[in-house]
C-alpha cells in the first residue's frame, strides 16, 4: 500500500450526477489518481483510475 492509499480523501459530488438525488456519484482527486464511488453504497470499494485515463474518459463523455 502506498502513501496515497492511506491519505484522507476529499470527496465531492460529480457534476455528472443527477440533481434529483438518484444518481450520487462522488469523486476524489489525488496526485496520481481519481477515485469514484457511489455515495449510496459506501461499503463497496471506490473505483480508482489514473489521472490520464480520467482525462480521456471526460473528453469522451463531453463529446456526447
């Protein structure tokens, strides 16, 4: 386990989450990665993606 895995994360609601409360995707950005979780199911582990992969994903989503 590296030091990034032990550092406290600052989670925020993704701008891609819905406003009605049904889709609650939260994101935490670290130096090396982006963590994604479902705020309604915190027992499930967060998905971890490298920052380059996250950037490519957001570009793709932005294209519609």
